């Protein structure tokens, strides 16, 4: 088994002590990290020695909410209210999607995520077999779920549930463990209480987590109170949703009681700050959530509402917008924001034993950022520079399970030219 030593770099470990190692090194054997520290004495025992040349090496980023095939809709419908955007623009085009649209849209998104340093991502969509195959081929890590919208006949609902369950069962721990699965009712406003209960029961049967959109807009919350007499958080709690391991996206419009429930039930929250801002949905009270001990991670949502998948942009937004909102520069530090994009993300997906930080025994999921550029100088604080000065376009190398999938900006598992051509071709078939 090949042993590789990466040395002469700044290592941001992301471990419990938030260690940053100048002139650091990381040793990898096969798929696992075997050493993190300063340059070891046994350098000669490594088969390959990679000089980082002072660049920054850190854990791969974790994107905890998205819809990869929607990359084909980038720039199609901007500057609209969420419900108008969904119902009048996005859903009609998505109704025209074929498995080929899902395939090439997913590959385009995966291309972009790898390019900008994401090594693990969550996807909620349909035609999920195509997405899983794309993950398998690309070498990235995916937590995948067939999104279930509860509209239509009872027969259609049961068909969707079966499809979601079959996918979750067949692909869980697939692609050499790089794929895990969840069950995912789209939202409380698109799924009846009875239908959500059926999905929960199936999640119990399959022993998989749950994922949903929740409390994204004030309209959604008001509608839920009108129909069910409770906020979406309280509503899902009553249904037993949070009795399962749960990840919710958005949680923008949540009150004090809601946050307390999320904390008590250990519900993970994916904070999609740029998508929420662009759609005019609002800003989640992340500071209050963190104070209560809620695990908050970062997600991009889809390209159609973001309009890119560069998690470094989410990092900077999370570490700046909340300061302005609270008029307090100490709210969400650069270190906290980076943890939201790494170890918090892994914890939100129940993968913290595998990824999210650089520690001996964990999977070798990491990225190398070109910090030998003007905006990383002077070299005062590498974490600050990554969050406030850096960009996903600074990522030069990406490794997942010890395998290099991006080498100095060049893809090793994906035919970039073909993906760009096919994605553009498939988008033109939509009208």
C-alpha cells in the first residue's frame, strides 16, 4: 500500500483543538491518514514525498444541501420570490427533465464542487441512480436522497416512496463507502402529515436519516400555522420526524421555542445563506442556534438559486453577514465559519468518524489551496485568509479517500470538456 507524505505546508487540521501547523506535514497510507504533525523523522519510509511549497492543506469542504441536476437552470430565473420562482419557472422546466438531464446536470455540479474544494455533498432530487453513478465515477463523496414531493394521486405518492426507499437501500454504503443515503420528504408544505409519517416509518425500517426543507420563508411558516396550528418545527416534532437523525435545510424563520426544540432533538441545520439572500427569504438566526448548541453547517442549495457551488463564498458570507445583522464583529468568527464548512458538515451527515478533520485514522479527504498569491500575504493568519480573502478558485489539489481527483486544477476522473458540452446541449432541450 502506497505511503505518501505531504510536507512543507501550512496544515489546518480542523481537529478539536483547531490546530494550525506551520511547516506541517500529513502522512497518508492508502485511503487513510496515518500522521499529522511537523515533518517526521521517518521521511525515507514514505514511497512518495510531495512538497506543498508553503501552500495550505485543509480538510475537504462539506456542502450539506443541494440539488445537482438544477445546474442546467443556472441563470434561467433570477430575482423572483421563492414561490413564484418555484411554481412558475423552476417546476415547469424540471417536469421536462429526463434521466439524461439529471446525469449531465449532476456531472456539471460535481465538476464545479471538486474544482472549488468540496469533497462531500448532499443531494436531494430524482433520477437519483444517475446522480449516484456520477458520484461513483467522479470519486467524490455523496450523501444522496430522492426528494419526495407529495402532490398527485395516492398511487403516485406510493410510487415515489418506493423509489426513494429502493434507492436508499441499494446505494447506501455504495462506491466503496463514498455514498450514503437518506430519505427526504421535500417539505412540510408539499407533503401531508400522513405522508411524512409514512416516510418516517420507512426511514426507521431502513435505518437511514431524514432530510427536508423547513421554515425557508415567512409565507411557508404562516401557512403551516394556518393549516396545522404549529410552526414547521413544532409540526415535524409532533410527527416524530426529529426522533430520527435529522438534517433540515434553511431554518430561516424559527422562533425561540423552535430553536430550543432543534437543540434538544439534536437536529442538524444546513445554513444556505447566499440562496436565502438571493431569494429574499431572510437570514437564519445562526448566532442563536450556535449559542443553544445546534450543529450548523453550510450548504449552497442549487445553482439555480445561488448561482454557484463555491462553498468558500458561503464561508465568507456566514462570517460577515451575521456580524452586520447583529452589529457585533465577534459573531461567527472565521474559525467558526470554517468549522461549519468542515467538521460541522461531517457531523451533520453522521460522517465525523470518516471525514471533516485531519486526524490519524480518518479518511484522507483533503484539499490544497494555492496560498502563494498576493491576497494570502502577509502570512498573519491562514484561517482568516481562507475565509475573508480566499476563493474556491484557489484550490489546486483535491483528494478523497487518498485518491487525487484534482491535480493542479486538472481533473483526473472527469472529462471536463465533454461535461461542459453535454450540459450545454441538454439545457437547450428545455423550453
